[in-house]
């Protein structure tokens, strides 16, 4: 191979690497966006379930369905807060750096 062919191949590989880095950044942004929206949706559902149970006329202690809804609301709130927190950019960047060491 001549020097010109090597230079052309190197430029081609640099262009491919740049395209892959851009695609990786877009994919990571998409996943973080999806995770954040899922977290917010779970938070809203948890709040709605919890408010619905609190406004019901039956006592929660005597209603198995009310107890189930309260447990579902608690788990939705926990997972929604978890997803929302981990989708924030500083935490996600830190997680990516730690994951590379494993």
C-alpha cells in the first residue's frame, strides 16, 4: 500500500469512528429520555393511586383492594423516583464511568 492509500484508509476510519460516537451519544440520550419519562409516569401513577385510595369511603385497614393499591402506589413511587434520579445526566455519567471499570 502506498502512503496515499494508508492516509485515505485512516481518514475513512476516523470518519466511521466519529459517526459511531455520534450514534452512541444519540442512543444514550434516547435511553436516558425513555428512563426519565418512565420514572415520571410511575410517579404520577403512584400519586394518583395513593390519592384515590385516600379519598375512598372504605377504611384501608378493612379493604384488601385498598391495601393492594397502597402497596402498588408505594412501589410505583419508589421505582419512579429511582428511574427519575438515575436518568439525570450527572448520575448517568457517573454510572457509565463506574461500569467501564467492571
